[in-house]
C-alpha cells in the first residue's frame, strides 16, 4: 500500500484528510487543502455519498485508515458498495 503523501499528484495539491466514520466503515477522503483559493468545484460524489459537514472540493482519493506502519489500507467493501449504488442512480 501507499503512504498518504503518495496521493499528492492525483489530488493536485497539499493533502488534507477528511475522516468519515460510520457504523459499517471508516474511510479517509484525501483532498486538496487549497480547494477554496484554487476555486475548485465541489465534489458532488463525496457530498452525496458521505454528507460531510464541510464541502469537499476538487479531485479526491479515498482510502481506508492508516495501519501501524503509516501505510493506508484499502477501502472497505461497504464503501465500494456505496459508490456503486450512487453510480447506478446518476
């Protein structure tokens, strides 16, 4: 697996994590912390699936939590199910 710093290129900036906890899963949404000054659009998929209290802007990478060695883990099957369900509704 990767360390979180490896996600800077796909996201396009300095990474900031948004931790989403639910009864069935914990996910980490890595996004560009400079989304507002860069005027990035709101990520509607993240908004619709996770309903964060703060808008998430721009491209994101979603992972599981970090393990004891600092490597991020895979997303849970439940998170994949949520994205599949959302994809079929749009």
